[in-house]
C-alpha cells in the first residue's frame, strides 16, 4: 500500500506521483499530509485532496482523472485500508 502526500511532494520538489497508473495496477493507496516538520505547511486533508486531484490532471493531461468521489475515498476509507 502507498501513501500519497502531494503537498510534501510539491514542497520538496520530489515529483508528481502517477496515481492514475497506481489505480490501473490495482495498488492500494490513500492520501496523507506527511507532517509539518519541513515537508508540509499544514495538515489539511482538504488541501491534500485538492492538490492530489490537480496534480493528477497535470500528470495525465486528463481533466477527468481522479474525480472528487475518488479523492474523498482516498482521504478517508481507502487511507484507512492502506494503513
């Protein structure tokens, strides 16, 4: 299972996760915030959902990838399953 921490990835310039490929492969993943100690400015799951959705659209050049329903699931039940 994987934890996707989009705000941390942006702040540390560590790249854009290919979440669409993870889903295609059937990988279990959830959204996270990483932590405020240098890799994230806050711990907002709402911002994590927002950034994850927008970054996925940029990565795939597909405006339909990761709709709000999937992002909410990744921030809640799928994140819990990933633990």
